[in-house]
C-alpha cells in the first residue's frame, strides 16, 4: 500500500468499521470523531504499510486506557501529544511512526493526532485487529521477553476538576501496564497513552498488519448499507467478515460495574447472555458456550445498524447480536498468549482458555 492521506470520509469509515471490530469495547465513535477532527485540523494524516517503514525504525503505540463508561473520564486530543513528549523526555528515540493499539470506535484513531502534529505516518500494523481489555494484550507478546523494558507514558483527566495527571513508567511490561491502569483510575477513568517503542521489524512479525485498512473497507460497506436499516448493515458485515447472525431483540438486562479502570458485567438479550470485560468475552444460551473471546461478539442497533458498545447499550434497546470467529479476524500476538487469556477468567467468573481453539 502506497502512502494514503486520510480524508474525513476515510476516517469516518475507519471509525465505523473500527467500532464494530471493537467487539463491545475500543471506545465510542463520538470520542473517535474528536480525535479524527483534531488530527485533520493539526495537519496531514498519512497512512502507510509496514513495508514502507525501515525495519530498524522505531514505532510507538498510541493507546487509551480505562473504563469507557466512567462518568468522569476525560481525555483531550492534546493529551495524545503530551504522552509522546513524555516518552522522549525519558529517553525514547524519535519515533518514525505511530501504531494504534487496537480497533475500536475511538482507539483506531490513537496516534493520529501526534502523527499529524509531528509530520509522521500512521502505520497499518496495529497491535490488534480487534479490541481487548488489558494493555498487555495489546503489546504484541512483548511480555514474554524478560529483557524488554517497557516505557509507558500516560496523561488525562478533567483539568477543571483538578483530576488531570501525567506519568511515566519504565520496567517489566505487566508492572508498567499496571501503573498506567492505576493512573487511569485516579484520573477519573481514562488516560491517553504512548507506550512500548519497538522496531518496525517486530511490529511486522507480531502485529495485526492490514487491520486498519480492513476496518476502513468494512466501515465503507456498512455505510453503503445503512439506508436499508440494521438488518442490511448486518448482512454487509457478515458478507465481508463472515460469521453468523444470532438474533434480533430487546436488551432484557444489563449489569455494569466500573472498578479499577475497567467495565465488567453481564448483558442479556432474549435467551442469550453475554459476559463482558470492556469487550464482550462470552456468549451463552441455556448453559451452552456459543462464542469465546477473541471471537468477535458484537451488537448493532436494530434500527440504524450502528455498532453499540457495552458502555453504550441500554436495557430495552432493540439490537442485533452476531458472532464472527476469531480466525476471520486479523489479530496480534497478544491474542495467541493463553496466559493473558487466563486473566479474563477471575474477572467474569467464567472459563476462557479451555474454549479457545
């Protein structure tokens, strides 16, 4: 892929496809639209393929960490620039480009604002082609290298309420990620993050290369189908990604707990129950497991066909529920680490690892 300059239309397609690939998480399209507008106002946003970057060049992951439903969460576009400055102040080499941490309504735009301001490209080598709850899951397997020093910078919070903070952590990946998660909690639920400088050759081997382009194409097809309503959008999604329609119906029950910078809980739609940890983790009916993260379990608004996240979904809302198997997605190395999948189990109180193929 030659360098492509992202337009508003392309960006909107990325938000729409990214929101669906978020699998219930990855932030809202509303927040993503703020990032998109901020990036386009700041300068040119260039999208390049990983093969257009020198193998030894350094790439930095752009991310947002926290609980999307937190009522006091606040991150400004400028915070995504500040975290890059913090990394550089603490010894990080000048980056040659930015990679978003995952697909999601807002997270797919992570790294776009500093890229525009610094005249650097966004590289289509996302850490993951779907959304995931923990920073370690979006670190392309770096946690398996005991010699790797993770550098992570975070900034965010409502300045008017005195909740803004910024920080830098360096050390083992799990420990540094834990510090960022604590910062998100203290800042009101969400922080902008720049983290884990790696060589482009590493991102090519272990990242979800091509997933941003996939999200754009998916979003384009969804938008073209929207005149036909929710069912038409779902048909376009399944025609592109694969998978199966589960049901259309009202949300009967939603239980949500926001704790420690995470959202978790249960959503019941008809005879189907989903457990979530930011993203949908399991789908069950009558005690039978039908899908398990990193399978894509997702909800669309029944009328518009717009993706509906776990933070946004409401009791009584008419939704469409569907599943796309993990092998139809472009996934990063973190989705192949069973030690990380095991971390989900105590949070939602359900088995995960034994159900992953």
